C-alpha cells in the first residue's frame, strides 16, 4: 500500500476553456506499507518505508469541464538492504530484503471548473 503527497506542475496549451491539452510533471514523498509473508512461516516481513516518486503525464480536455488524464510514475524507497532473522528451523541463514522501485501507469477522468 502507498500513501503519497505530490506536487504537480503543468501548463495549459489551448486555453482554459474548450479543447485543451495540459502536459505536467509530478513528484512527491511516499509512505510504503510493506508486507511479505511465506505460507510455511520461513519469513514474515512487515515494515513502513519512506521514499519518493517522479513522473510525467498529460490531461486532454474535450470540452469545458471534463477530460482524460494519464500519467506514469516511478516509485522508489530509500532503504538499504535489510536482513531478517528467520525463526524457521530448516532455514540456515537470514533472508535479505533490499530496496525496491516500480512504475505505475494510470488513466482517469479529470474535471476543471
């Protein structure tokens, strides 16, 4: 699960009424709630990490008030590798969980008034 606070900077092309296109850049801080568990109990990781995201997108308005918004963002946490001691007797060494990153694409409706 992620929770984020973003700053979006864009400029309208074609005016603020009627048809218009608005490209934008975005970035922000992200709180990640991580959970990974294995059914046999070899490991169970639950932690919260802070990170960031960067992205770009486009809003296309077909009329005065409604349009379609699309963007792609890259999310990354800022944590180094984390070692977890395993309580399972058949596992002989700790399991390592390293920092991670992923991309997310969205498509949504947008409104302007």
